C-alpha cells in the first residue's frame, strides 16, 4: 500500500485545529474538498466536525490534484500554494476561493 503522507499530515493538523474555534468556523464554511494525489484520493469535509477520510466525496466544492509530495510541502508551509498553482504543480477545479480559505485555515492550525 502506498503511503499518503499528505493525508496523515492534514489529519494531524486538523486534529490540532479542534482546539481553535476560529479555524473550525473557517473550515465549516469551506464545505467538502477532494484531494487527488498520485498516492491516492482522500477528502476533507465539515459535518459538525472535521472529517478527513480516504476515498472520494460526492459533493466536493473544490478538487485539488497534484503529487502527494507537492501537497505535503504545501501543507507543511515549505512550498507556497499560489506559486505551486501558478507553476502547474497543483491543479484546482471548482471553487478557488474555498481552496484559498482551506490554505488559510491550515496555516492558522499549524
């Protein structure tokens, strides 16, 4: 089984976010986000609590596609997400504003 480092990192960061009401409120307003990486698919959604699970979600507001290593670097703050998008390392379909709010929430939750 292929490791999805970005999945584990997002889960850990969002677990820490549960103690930060301002971050949880921001995540609540994002809806569902689908991540499609070369290591597999997973999603994040708010359903009274933040859920991060492997697989696909039907009602994704935004889909983020990239290599798992690229997503891992963005999540950890090593790679600028705007630069990654502009250079084509990350592809975003759907609500770009929701993707920007997710980045903001993750940065504040770290």
